[in-house]
C-alpha cells in the first residue's frame, strides 16, 4: 500500500523475528500485546515472586511433614531449572544489555520464559502434592495457583480482577477442604499476591497514562504533519539503507504527476535528478551525503521524473534503529518551482526590457564592462554600437503607442538576428539600442555589421495592417584592448558618433573620432556664451517679409533670432537654437523674441502682421498665454496682428492640455499658424481640433517642387485644397527661384516667404521696406533651382601644390560644396579634395569670402557614398594656410 514502509529483503531475518515476537505476545495475551515496559516492570518485581514461590514450597514441605520420600530427580531438576529461569527473568532489571536484548528487542521471548518458569515450578509443586497425600494435593493446587498467578499478572491487564478471582478460588478451596491448617499457608500466600497485584496495578496505570499521552501526541503530530503536507509548504520522504524510496508523501507524487508504483522502490537520486542532466551536480551531492551518512539541508535538485521542469529543496539525515544500525535516510522537501519562477521573473524585470526582451540599460552596461575587462581581468578588445531609429517618433505620433510598441518588438527581433552570435543587443529606452561586440575592432568588419543593421532595419514592416518604413543611425566606438578604456568613456564616444551620424543626414554610421570631442566641447562653450549673450543683450531680431501672392505686397514679417558673436561672428540659428532647446534657454530666448517683435511691430502700419515662432517648451508652459497678453499690453500691439507659429510637436505630449491653451490664446485674439506642416508628424486631427488660421508649408516641399517628376507639387496642391476647405490661409516657405514662385502661385498658395523676396533684415531695413508697403514687390532670384544641398560637418583634406590643407565642409551637393578654413582663395583655383578615406574628387574654387569657399566638382559625386565613407586621414605639420 502506498505511503507505508515496505520490508527490506536484506532484513528478512530481523523481520521474521519481529513477527515471531509479536505473534507470541499476541497469543499469550489473547487480545492485547505485551508492552516492553510491563515486562521490564515484572522483572524488577520478580524477587517477590521468587519469595512467594519459596514460601509455597516451605508450606508444602510443612504440610507434608518434611517427608523426603517424594524427593526425586525430576523434582530436583524442575526446581533447579525454575530457579535458573527466575534468575534469567530478574537479570534484565539489573543488566542494561539484558534489558536491551530481552526487554526491547525480544519481548515475546521474555514472556515465554516467564510462562516456562511458572510451568516448571508448577511441575515441582504438583509432584510434592501427590507425594504428600490428599491434603497435599489440595495444598499443591493452591500453590499451583500461586505459582501461575505472577505470570497471569504479567499477561492480563486487569490484575486486581485476576487477584480477586484467585482469592475467591483459594478461599473456596480452603472452605471445601475442612483443613484448618491450610489457613496459615493461605494467610501468608494471599497478602503477598495482593502486594504484587497492587504494585503492578499502579505501574499499569502509570504506563497506560504514558501510552495515552503518547497516543495523543502521536495523533496531534500526525494531524500537524498532514496539515503541513496538504498546505503545500512541504512533504516528507524516507529511504532504506540502500537509498531506495520506502515512503514519500502523496503531495509530492501529485506535484510531479507520477505513478506511485513507479516511485516506491526507486533510488531517490534517480527521482530527483537523472545522470547527465543539468542537475547532475545535485545527484552527486546527494550520493555523497548518503555514502558518508551525513545530514544535508536545503539541497536544490531538479526533478527527473516530472513531466515539466520542477525544482525541489531537500533536507534530511540518516536514522538508526535501537541497536545503532543504519536503517536509511528520512527528511522533508519543499517545491521551489514557483519560487524559482518568481525569482526568474524578478531577474527578467531587473535585467531585461519587458517590452522587447532585450537586455536593459543596466544589464547591457554590465555586459559591456565585463567585455572590456575580459576573463583574465586585463583590457580586452571590444566595440560598441549606439543605435537610434529614424522616423520612429512619427510612427508613435501618427499611429499610436501600441503600434509603436509592436514595431519595437519587430525591430528588436531583426536586430538580434542581424547581430547573431557576434554580440549582445540591449535596449536603452525609447527607440535607442546598444550593441556590445566583444573581440571585434576591425573597422571594415564593424562597417559591414553596421551596414547590415541599417539595411535590415530599413526594410518595410507590417504592423496590424500598416506598412511602416523607418531607418537607423549608428555611432561606433572601439576599445582596442591596448589601453584601459572605461565603459562610460566609450559610451560617451559612441554617443558623439551617433550624434554626428544624425547630424550628417541619418541612415548612416559614424566611427568616433577626436574631432567629435572638439565639436561637443564647442557646443558646451556655445551654450555658456549663449547664456551670457541673453543676459547681456547680445542677441538681435531679424525680420523676413511674408508676401501676399495675389497683391505681391508685404503682408507681414516673421521674427527670427540672430546672434552676432563678438569673436565667432554670425552664428546660424540652426546651431544655437538646438543648443537653447537642449539647455532650457529656449524659454528665455523665446520670450525675449516675442516681446521685442511686438514692440517693433507696434510702429508698423496696421495691416502688417508679425509672426513669432513658439517652441514646444514655451507652449507647454501654463504661464505662456499670460506672457503673450503681457507682451501685447506693454507694446500696445493689437492682438490680431500677432501670429504665433506652433509646430505639430506640441500635440505629442499626452499630458499637455493643448486644447485648453489654444482656447486661452484665441481668447486673447491672436492668430495661430501651424508651422512646418507635413514634415513627419502631420495628422488631420490637429486641423480639426486646433483653431489654426494658417498652414505653413515646409520648405522641404517647396524646394525642388519645380523639378520635372517631383511629387512635391502634388503635396503642395493637396495642402492648399485642405486649407481652403477649412478657411485657412497658406504660406509656402523657402521659395528661392522664379520657377518655384510661379509654381506656388499656380497651385493657389495665399502667401509666400523666402529668399526670392529677400533675406531676413534688421529693423531699420524692415521699416524702409514698409515705407512702400502699398507698392509692388519684385522677386529677386535665379530662374531655376540648383541641386539640393545637405548640411554636413566633416574635416576634409584640400590637396594643392604638394600640400594637404585641412578644412571643414559645411554643406554638399552632387556638384559642389561649401568649405571653411582656407582664406581668400582666388576664383578658379583647382584642388584635389579628399572627401573620405577612399574618396577623392577634383574641384575648382568658384568664389571665396574670408575663410569660406564655394567649390565646384569636376564630376558629380554620389552623396550616398560620401555619407558612408570614413573621414580622411589628414597629415599633421602642414604649412601656412593657403592665401592668394
């Protein structure tokens, strides 16, 4: 039966002896088995029994008149044997070894010896009785009863009842015999037996009380253990001396869904862990403890017999029988499966990104630090990629965050497949990823990996029925293993390289170079100088005219911040505005531009409006409407003449109550224009919910729109139609050529702004132009558009007359470039320009102003090849800069 011990075949002999002892005891007692305590108690009282029997012998001898005729060899043998047996019975009370053997191990044998003692003594008394005549027979029968009574008091639980029965029998025998001389023997015999009965009764009551208490304790312990097992907190097991399971709790069997018949009798080590498995070490540990017979505690093992992966914790120790013989092991166990799963879940949360499953920021940094140290604790070669997804923000803002999260999962899978076994991929947060590449420092190999990453991540994605196309930019930093490079330093270097990649057009990779540190240092320096300029009044406002297409007159100006650095000269807004946004200075700068523009525009004719750009940080400020109202009040400008240009990015902050701010601004009476419409965050819902008066078409759609085959004209036409349907005006930004202006006019734009009608001018020039506000404004510019140019910041080499001069390239097109660093270069000077490590092109100087030079390439170049080429190596020690 399951849950009970099974006999060990090797202990067959002891089992047979045990069954024999129990059988004898049960046979002698009828129903109740003899306890070892009762037997040992009668052994201690056996001298009284011997005394009673001796007294009975003396009485029998007196009654027989001391006749020795009946003395025979059998009688003598019986008396001698009885005395020897009596001594054997008494021996356990004075010898611990005898008490251990007879009283504990073989209680049935001791009971048989007691009965044998009574039988031999009874034989002796009957022999005397028959030899002494009729009175002797009666006396012998009484003595026989006295001889058997001590044995009966051992085997019968109710000793007092047995004594009373014996007393009644003896009294009846005396009364029926008519022999008064027998009364003397009875008066000696019966009190002695009464004393034995009383002592045994007291011992029995104490023994029964102890047994009852033990039974109560056992029942209580059994209930507690059962409740413990059923609660699922643990269970119990036991093995034989060979390590085979003889007992295991039903709860443990149920947990692993195993058949009890296959578990009982199996080695415990084979159940908890099969050889060669991941937990083989646990099996060896268990076998060691079993062989050494030493206790163990909280041994973690994997269950081999379980249908699913389960973990147990076992504690146990050896146990021995009363004779000091090793019997086996027993102990308890607990199920660690859920604990392990919880621990793994906590580890997963602590080390891995819960969305993508990639290593999180802390864990990928830890892996990077380990890769840098290496397994020997010495600097180890390693490379680091920092990735940033291009156009991902547009997906989040137009399709929603759930689509963005699903897209990130697909990006993570592609990135892991692309990197493969080369390194470890982690997610830093948002759309930023980090890749650790131990042992790889070859720029060619790293460039191949970066190219694969960009290409694979740029393939279209299908997310919930939406086809999405994004890109990636990569910054690369290398630790060659020859020098100690801290993780923080390399991460910073990779971040600088990533920033350079994004500044140079995105969708490319860049290796870190020392020049990037210079750029970062320059940005920090500019931040401090910009802060000082704002405090010292070193900024100015320029005004670019906005022309009404129908009347070709100035309808207003756009206020633009300008910074004339005392040493650096004019600094482009494309440089200092991002610095202001990153440093938080944009709030101070934007408010200053707003107040200055309102004050200047207050003196202009009433029909001329002033447009001011509002950064998302300004718009999110709850005090912004109050600042606008205060600026209008101080300047005296009519609210309807102020036009606030707001980009679509203000709608990206879910916590921002944009509708409430729009309502407050419209309550003031100012006009609202949606700036840079169509550049990546557009959603028609903005136009439906926000009270815009104008839509500004971004210059990226205007430039090149007149080129044959360009789709920009269709986009402009759609925006104009949408604005007309919503009763909004439109302003096309960035018009530079006559053909672009004609296209804008033909598509129905209400206003145009760009170099075709003039660059931004100071307040004095703006006032001069407004003097003829009612007159016709003539466009000034080229007839046709030139090639599209891209902004770039890279150190290149200019080869001339055997020398190589370093220069900075500012922007580039397939046919030419703008460079800085060569002073007063004569027009027509020919160069060989090293644009990249393996990319050279012949060029000619078209114009030169101070240190700025316009180059025209002899043959058009591939901008894609330029973007993916490494910067050229410029030799140091060059002569003086080239001059005329």
